[in-house]
């Protein structure tokens, strides 16, 4: 029996070793993308110096976009079909109580191109979301893709600092200790994989999605170069002088380097003459505007700023569906992958609480019919309340 378990462990090692392919290279790429966003030198986790002329618009835009996506997630209504009660409200509360893990996965999606969450816990102590780092994720790349993997694996560390790996299929899951020989194999009690992937943009028949950082970092590099150029131009324009050596002593020349000096002794009136510096080349200004425009277009920041839900208060049912339905095509296209991931997360939550259930959760805003039905129902409700002389009460979602 021990030998069979060892063989099974070898098969799992081979499985994770080949999926996804060239994973070590991808992890190096992920580390470099993280360094770019954090403005860090290569292979460093922290730096005590900040480059002159650096304006980290990339980091600001990523946080703006993450906040916008979280607003869309908060406004998403999940339909559980015939089991809508009580799972719709319970799932919304589950997402609200696990926003930090969900936001971490969204940030990973924007930076690396792929985020992941895993539902952990039990019925006795409750369920919660845990974000999964790219360093601890594997998925099937031979019979599926990042949208529909046949299996997903994760690595984690328990309270005793022991590293484990889990490989989840729909019908079975394997768990083993890193460095150990035995493999624990059990039927999957949920009938779903509890690890949900949040992929960004990806090309068909490729393995790794592409995140916003990889799309927009060339524009950030251009902006940094422009700012450094402007800074050098300003320094040259403020600090160059023509000096007649016969008209000024060497000791007085030191005063030119001290901006606090108010006078310099010279032998002739024209001993020191400032050298005028030409104005910045207009091509630099045009290039800066173009780089900002390209970054905005690649990341869709302006669309998200204009198209997401209002903040600071509860969302009315008609307000949510109208905002989502009226978004730009850019937001809808990019939102699709996140919406599919949310539906899968809803399925995991549903199966954890009702393994025998047959409902298939769907995002309600995805259907124009559902949008119209919600708006019509809300209008009828408000009209009925107004007819009897009562102020309409707006329900929030």
C-alpha cells in the first residue's frame, strides 16, 4: 500500500510539474511585474531610494480600477433559480464579509493577469475566502484552460508551518505534505472545485493571461523618461553661467553653487552672464500626452470612472441594473471573465451548503430580460405605494 501511495505521489508531482508549462519562467515574470508596480529594482523586495522624476500612475490606476471592479461586484445580484431564497442574500453577505480576500484576487488579476481565491473552513466554524498567490497555484492546461480547468491545485501552510498541496477535481481531491511520501485521496464532498480563478485578458490557445501592468508598463516607462528629461532641462536652464575668469576670483566662484548667497564680488559688471536654455521641445509634451492617453485607453480608466456604480450609499435595484446595463462595451468585455468567476464562486458556495441542489447561479444583470423585469417590478411597486398615499420605500441590493 505504501508503494502505491508513493506512485500516486509521483504522478501528482508529474502533473503539477507539467501544468502550467514553464511555470518557473512565469513566476519570474510575475515577480518582475510586481517590482515594476512597486518601483523596485530587479530581485529586490524593498528599496530605500526613489528615482527622481518618477510618477507612478500605473499604481494609482490599478487601485482605481480595483475599486471600480469591487463596486461592480458589490452591485452584482446572483440568481439561484428555484433556490433563490435564502442563498441570494446569504451569498451577498458572504462576499461582503470576505471583501479583502476578493480584492486581493482582483489586484493579482490586474498585476499578474491571474487572481485566485479558495473557499476554506467547515460547516461548524463557517466558510471564508482565502486569496491564493501565483506562487501557490497550478491548473490544468492539457484538457482545459484557465477559464475551465479540469483540476486546480494550491499550496498552503498550516498552523504548524507545514507545507501542503491539494489537487482538486470535481469528483476527488488529493492532499499531501511537501517532502512527504503519502497522499491522502478522498471523494470531493462538494462536487465542485473550491478554488476559483480570476483571469484577465488572454489569447486563445495560450496558457497565461495578460494583466493590466503588462499592457501599460511601456507607457509608464515613457512617462518616467519624459519626467527625467524635463528635470534635466530645468536644471540646465537654472544653473548655467558664462564666467570671465579674469573678472572674478576663484574663491567667489564658490558662491555660485550656494543659492543662499546674496552677492558675489566681481571686477567687471558683465563677469557673470546667465546662459539662456531653449524651451522644452514640443515633441516631448506631445509624447507625454500620448503616453497618458495610451495608458488610459489600455487600462480603460476613464470608462471605469464614468461607468461604475455611484458610491457612498446603498444601491437601488433599478440603479444597479441600469448602471451595469449601460456600461461601455469596454467594461462589459473586461467584466465578462470576472462575472464568470463570480458565478463559479456562487456555485461553490451553493454546493457547500446544498450538495444535492441543482440550481446554476447566474449573474442577474447579464440578462436584459432580467434587467427589464427588475425595473418594471420596481416601478410597479413604487406606483402601488404612491397610489395608497405612502412614500415609496427603495430596497437596496
